[in-house]
């Protein structure tokens, strides 16, 4: 029978403990690096969200308290004109909108085009045939153009509405006629808020399972409470 040497057992145990400590140090090191990176990311996202949120916050306050602050109301200056059709005339609403964009030197295509077919309408005790109607809308934060054409006429009716400064800010806040770049810029604010919430939760819990469990229970309770309150008002 061969007996184990106590010295060898002690040496093996020491090696195992050293390996375990080394793994723990590696895990703590990676966790510290991740948290450091997460804090920096959280800070930069917060800086961007603050810059964009400042504009939406200021315009939101102006909109909510325009009466108390005695801010000049949204004022619109309207202009109406009739533009003769070219030769040959546009074949449809889309072609009319493209022609109007060049004719009026609008910097963006029509945001809305609509074509209504001819249809019978009641006129007293008679029924008359209403001609087809084409319409196009060009929108921007500063101005709005609405074109209308009744098929058979020799002209297109155009109504232009120019906004004052407060009207322009209102349209920017709502995203009316702002175009895709502005909408995407506003989406970055929403994305920043979401990322700030997620990274903030992780930083607060510091990857601690007990805190994560507590946060999950609290969040679930809050969601259930809101659901019960909403059901009570239905």
C-alpha cells in the first residue's frame, strides 16, 4: 500500500488555490475594465442627449407656457396664386407635383400627393359629375405649400403659408415638415434616453446579482401596479 506524501498534498492544494485566486483576479479585472468602459459610454451618451434634449426641452417649455410667458402666438402669412399649366399638361398628380417643384423652386419633393377620380355629386335635385381632383403638399418648418388642380382647368391653385419664428420652432419640435435628417436626429435623442436608462441600471447594480434581483422585483411590481391602475380607469 502506497501512502500519499503530506508535502505533496499541501503543494497540490497550494497550486489549486493559486489558480483559483488567479481566475478570480482575472474576472475582477475584466469586470473593472467593462465598468470603466460603461461609465465612459454612459457619460458620452449623456452629453449628446443633453445637447439635443436642450433644444426639445426649451421648445417644449415655450409651447406649454406660451400663454403665461406671453410669447407671441403662431402667426401665418398666407398667399394665394394661380399658375397656368405648361404644354403639354401633367399626366397625373405625381407629374404635377414634380413640375410644381421646379416651377416654384422648392428644395424638396412633395410630402403628400393625392388623386381623386371623377365622381357624381348631388346638386339640388340634380346629379352632376365632379371632375377629377389632384393635390400636392410641400412642407417645411418655415412654410407650407398646398396645390390643387381640377382636371380640365387651365391653371393650378396654390396656397402658401409662411410661419413666424415661433411657428417654425413649433414645427421643429413636432417634426412637421422637418425631413428625414431631422427625424433621425430626433430619434438619436430617444435612443440616448433608452441607452442611458440601460447603462444607468447596470452601473447602479454594478453587476451585483442581488441588486439585479431586487431591481427586477421592483420593476415588475411597478409594471403590475400601473396595469392595475389603468384597468381601474377603463
